[in-house]
């Protein structure tokens, strides 16, 4: 346990700690992997519900002891295509349910030779599946803006970027400046190329004021900024990868230039 009056070297370095005296992370990872099967799918008398997507084989029983075996193939979340093959199932109709996340407003389900748009919630198919029959779900994992509710004071006037379920962040390593000075243009859609997402970013040259409080502050509006520097398109990274390239700062919620 760290002493209260001892400075934390990690805090000043902006680096991930190589190790903790209480090593909870490895055991939590082990526990998560061991319990993944309980998170992936559930079953009831009427069928099977798939909640999370990963390459796996699901073997279970439904109804009066009918065996069901599903083979799930996907690169999710890097790719939004999920392929479910019914390896074995009862000869009577049963229901296969696939979760459609709240952000997936243009998802498409292919089953029984038909394609149909599906809304967030669960996409269901009820039929007497033949062995080898395939059900496919396509989720839109392209980069998108995510806006906060205006009642959330801490992020009002800011925006984030997500790709499917992944949250991205702006890192000082890519910006080449302090992320505190960054503003993004939301009239320019995020650009994705070879798996890298970029957004249009500028940095502000703000008027110096007493930190954090003072008797007199800079005036509101444009007068509080000397000018801006156009940084062009700047790459974002998945949140979990920040500081992997050395000391850096990052932010998920970015002020808009609007």
C-alpha cells in the first residue's frame, strides 16, 4: 500500500503501471474467460438466445430434451458479420434469437433465403432448421459520432466516436499537441481507412487565465481564443490501447468546433 505523502511516479509519467502490488488484473481476466460461456448464450424451452458474439460452439438442450448444436463464426467487433450454422436441432420448429445492440440501427438478418432489416433488440427466426442451415446477422460497425444527453454537464458540447461496441479516443501521440486544446469538426464524417479511423481536428490557442480560478477570467466566446491550428485528419485509437506507445494523454469526449 502506498504512503499518502509519497508521490506516485506513475501519475507523472502518463504510463501504464507494469505491475501492481495487488495483482487483481490477471485473476480478473482468468475469471472473465472462465465465465464467458455463461454470457454468450442462454436457453429456454422455446429456443436459444445468443447475446454476445465470438467464434464458439454452443451445445445445449431445449424443450423435452432436444439437442441443439450451433457453430458461431465471426471476427466481431472488428467485423460486424456473424454466421451461425445449425449443426444439430429438433425436427420441430424452435426459435433462434440473435441480439441486435442498441447502436445497430441498420442491421440485416439473412435466414431461410430471405434478407430483412432488424431493429435493436433481438432478431428472431422460428422454423424447423435443417442440419447445416445458416443464419447470418450483419451489424453496422462503421465509425459513428456519439452525442451525450445535454443534461450531462461534464460532456455538454462534446462528442465521442465509436466503431460498433468499441469506444475510440484521441491521443496526444497522434495529435502532436495537448488533447485539452483539441476541437473536432462534426460536419466532416469520421474517415476509416485500413482499419484506422480519423476525424478532422483543430487545436485552440486559448488566452491564458488564472488556474484554476481567478478574480478575472477570459471573456466568453471567440475573444477567449487567439487562433486555431488546423491539424487535418487525426487518427483515433481504441480506448484500451492508449499509452501503449509511451507517455501520452488522451480524451474520449472531444469538444466540437460548432
